[in-house]
């Protein structure tokens, strides 16, 4: 079988032997071309069948006249469809990547917001527990941590004899504050 007419007749009459000849004659070149253009054997099989159905629809069912090479027509249809698929895949991948990036950004924003809220809640709990400390501890910590005064000034303002005693008080008060926090909130 070598003529366009005989190939079209095989498709129209669903002649298994004639269709097998079409596959044997043209499928290897389509398979090789698809492989060379980022496709697989499975892609080539699908593409080949789609091209045959397109030829059947246009030239067998509708009866449009055809002059030229059957193999050339088949390969042209395969190429166009393959390029369309690649273009759609590239566009879909771009959209998919953009959406994934958007969701990643949203997830990061949610995590940051949750972390900020958790930090604010923790800060509020620390402030509540701070009130359970003795007046002396609150004053030492406020001057050293909040106001960031040097130990010498803190010692002078609170009437403490040495900076070493200020640091000991700071350590004792921080330990107590931590202890009270864990007793109340168990974080």
C-alpha cells in the first residue's frame, strides 16, 4: 500500500491490515521525532492516534479532497499538536509555579502573623507574671533591661552597695521570673 487513496480507504473502511501498514510505515518516524522533542513513546503513540483520527475526520468523514504525501500530512498534524501540547504544558507549568509561589508566600505570611501573635501573647503573659515579682526585683529588672542603665547607676539609684550585688539580684530576679512564668503558663 503506497498511495494516499489506499491509506484513506484503509482508514475509512477500518481495514486492520491497511491500518497496520500505516503504523509500520509512519509510526517510527513520529516516535523518533517526539522523543527528540521532549516526549516519550507513550506521547508519540497518543499523538499518532490523534493525527490518524484527525485525518479520518477531515478526509474520510467529511470527504475533503487531499493531494500530497500522506506521511507529510501525518507528520505536520503531529508536529502542530505536539507544539500545542508543549505550549500548553509550559503555560500550565508557569501558572502552577506562580500559584505555588503565591501559596508559599501566603503560607509564609500566615506563619509570620501567627508567630507575631504568639510572641505578643507570650509578651503579655510575661508582663502579667512580672507583677508577681517583689518591688525590688521589678525595679532592678526595669532599670537594667528596659532602661538599659549601667549597673553602677542602678546600684546608686537603688542604694545597693556594689555592682556585683546588682548582677546577683538581676540573676536571682530573672530566675524567679522564669520560674513564675512556667508555673503559670507551662510553655
